[in-house]
């Protein structure tokens, strides 16, 4: 099983993990942002090198969120929301070092379990997906979009609507089959031949809009040094004691995280909440969860790192990103001219092996970098936002400019989509639905046209193949789930 | 039935098929959302259209928010006039000053740190990407081309 490995790869992975942890540990900055901002660095790298860097950022970014969650009760990334429930009470009792080390160890185990699922599951899914015709590919994307809508909690219709807006915006380009422009103003035709590029849209939606929001709130640190608890060790970390009897919890949470990752559009926060509530309902003493017991902390941190491997499964087997971070990774593959999809593993075994190796290496580095120098790592939360955002903006600008070998149009698109993302959030539209619609829109059209063109324009083709029935059934299930969940969350909202 | 479910796929107009479908879905879904949300509002006894309320959070930081957008527009406008490195050094410093706020305007140490951060971050990134990795960055009047060595400092 050959793969890329060596000192230079280790160094790049180390860099990625450390920067990822910094992004993850600063509230208001996320793993997605870290990967997006550093993507331009990979223009000059080989695919293998790029993978070590980007996966390092991804793993580090998801893991770093536990530090502020435990020390200042603010999740560093959305995916460590539930870490605050038990992690912070432990810190209040003077057990912050123990809590941090439990969290880091749980993250590490979660990462490894999800890596196992990734290695086993992706080839199976890919082998199955090779048989897909344009009809099934179209339906799979449709399914992915209904899943996203299903998870937009009480906002199903708004989720679908804004997802379709994303699709429409992705179609503002020159249609490749008959080279005709659609929905493009005359004066922009030379710039918009390929439509809006993924990076400016993505960085705009996730980084620039976030910066606007922080500006609106005054870009002040949400806490002062007095709020943070020193890393104290009234009760130290002991693997045998703290993880005793947690085997089932660890495996269940890791698998919940991984499968949440496999479903397109489900983010780390959903994974962590799901795993936490499961841990609570299966617990022998549910009343203790939330008061500072390792059980809840382990559930949350295992599941959000479990997500990392899971989100790569649909990306590498179907070419559909599992979450917003893997959506950026698609961009990295495209840059190198590598098509991800059912044929990826069989046609590029070397890169596939490198993905697995890089995931393993990054998880190990994450563990080493965070576990031993934990006192140093905990200082990251004091880096002020106002110092980082200007540098981040400069790097985003550079990345957008370099997207298509240097165009100012993409830089302006960055500002445009920053404002779009900001407004979407203000009017309570789920931004991730818009993004997934934008990413999948062109494929959706492509497969739709292919499917009906082959049948003289008949729409019946979508209902005649047995394999398509299965996907229709899945779509139906996710819509029914969405409607039920929608009602439930509306009831909850009303009763509140 | 079969005829009803048929779409004419013609080479010259097939670029319109999918956008048209998408727009129809948007319109229909949009009406459904308006009706449902309108009904929910009517049930709750709220007026159908609320007064145009400000979209901003209460007491939002006007200076930083609008300042940030204005600085971004200025930054992007000047990038390919002056060149990446010089423009970015200037604007990373200006953004640092803006985000620091009025109360730190006279804080000399803060400004010194801002200058160090902007110089170090921009120069290292510009040299790493533009010069070492040979990625095209915005060039302008301050760009230095050393043809004999094949080096560009944007």
C-alpha cells in the first residue's frame, strides 16, 4: 500500500494542525475558515502535500474548539457546543487540566474510529456508485439537498428555498453545451464565463460575513483574562480512571459523529448535540450530565472528531461534500485536476492511501501537540480577534485573486458574498443550505440534462430504474423526517 | 400523461431548461412560504408586515461596521493600482487601527504592534506566495520586476 510520507509531509501536517488549533481555539473563527484561508498555499504544492496541510487544518480546527469551551464556557467552534456542558463545570471545580486532557484523548479516539469507517466504507460506497447513471447521480444530489433541508431545524422550506437560490446563482455562467450565456449582464460576460468561482463564494460566506458580524458587535473580546480559569490540576488526568466504563459511550459517540458526517450538510454541532443527548439517555445516572462528568465531555468530543472521517466518505466516493469544510477540499482536488467521485479510489490509489495516512498522522500530531504542552495551548484563547482578522482578510484577498490566475473580479465577488452571507444570517436563512445548493447546482443541471436528453426529454426516466426507486425512498424518508422535525421544533419554539 | 412529462431538449435553448425549472420552484415555494408564515403571523395576532426594523443588533458599532466595508472597498480598489505588498501593509495597519477602536487611538504601543504585525505578515506572505511559489498577485506601480533573476516582488 504505497503512500506519500516523509519529513517534509510531517512538517506540513504539523504546521496545519497547529494553525488549525489556533483557529479552532479562537471563538468566532472555525475549522472551515482555516481550511479556506490556507487553500491558496496549496496552489504551489503537490496534491499529497496539500492533503497533509488541509487535513491537518481540518483536524486541528475541530479539536482546538474544546480549549475555550472548557476554560471560558464559549465553544471555539460550533461543533464543541456540548463540550461546555460538562467541560466548564469541571474547570470551575479546578479540574481544567483533567477536562482538557479527557477532551483531547476523546478527540483522538474519535478521529481514529472515524478513520476506520472512512477506510472501510468509502470503497464499498464507491463500488456501488460506479453503477450510477446520470439519473441516479441527479437523484443522489437531490437527496443530499433534502437532507440539508431536513436538518435546518424548523426552517425546512426556507432551507430548500435558499438552497435553490444557491443553485440558480451557480447557473449564472456560459452553458458549456451550447456556449450561451444565461442570467449574466452583458458587461460581465468575459468575467463570468465560468460563473462565480467556489473560493470567493465560500470565503465570502464563511469568513468575510463572520468578520462583518464581529464588526457589528464591536470586535471586542467576549471575555477578559479574569474570566478564564488557569489550567489547574486539583485532580489530574488518569486514563484508566477517566475512561473506565466509557467504551460503549466512546464507540457510540464516534459512530454518531461519523455517520452525521456522512450525511451531506450535517455539521459538527448537530453531531455533538446528537451524541450528547444519546449519552444522556443511555447513561446510568443522566442527572449527573451537565454537572461536570467525563461522560458528557467524552460524548461531545469523540463525536465531533468522528465527523472528520465521516465527512470525507461521500466526498471521496460520490463527489458530494459531507460538510462545509469538505466542500473546500473539493476545491483543492479540482485545483490539481483530480476528479473525486466513484472512480477516485480505483484510478488514484496513491492519493487515496495518502488521504488515510494523512488523517492518521494529523490525528497523532494533534494529540501530541495538545496533550503535553496543554498550558501553552490554553494561552491561544488570549490572541485578540482584532489582530487576527486583518491578516485573515489579507490572506482571503490573496486566495480569491489567485483562484483563476489573478482576477480582480473574484476579489470583488469576495465582498459581494460576504454581504450576501451576512444578510442571509440576518434574515434567518441557513447559509449552509445556500452553499450546498451553489456547490451542487451545476452537477444537478448537468445530470438532469444528460438523463432527459438520452430519453428524448421524458421525465419518466427518473422513475423507471430500480436503483432510482431506492433513492426516491430515501428522499421520501428525509422529507417525512423533515416535516415531523419541523413541527416538533416549531412547537418547542412556541412553548418557549 | 407521457406527453405531459416530456421536456423539449433542443440544442439552442437547452441552457434555459434548468434555470427555468429552478425559477418556477423558487416562485411557487416562495408563495407557499409567504402564505404559511403569513398565516402563522395572523394566528399569533401579529401584523402581516412588521415595521421596517433595523437589521442590526441593538447599539451596533457603526464605526467598525461601515468602516470595515469602506476600508475593504478602498483596499480592493487600490490593490491592482499600487500593488499587493504596499497596499496590504497599509490596509492591514488601517484595519488593526479600526478594529482597535477609538479608545486605543492614542495608545502608542498598540500602533507599534499594528505596524509590526502588518509588516511581518504581509511581507512574509507576499514573498512566500508571490516570489517563492510564483503565484500571481495583484501588481501595480510599486511592483518590482527583476527580469534577470526572474523574480517579482508584487
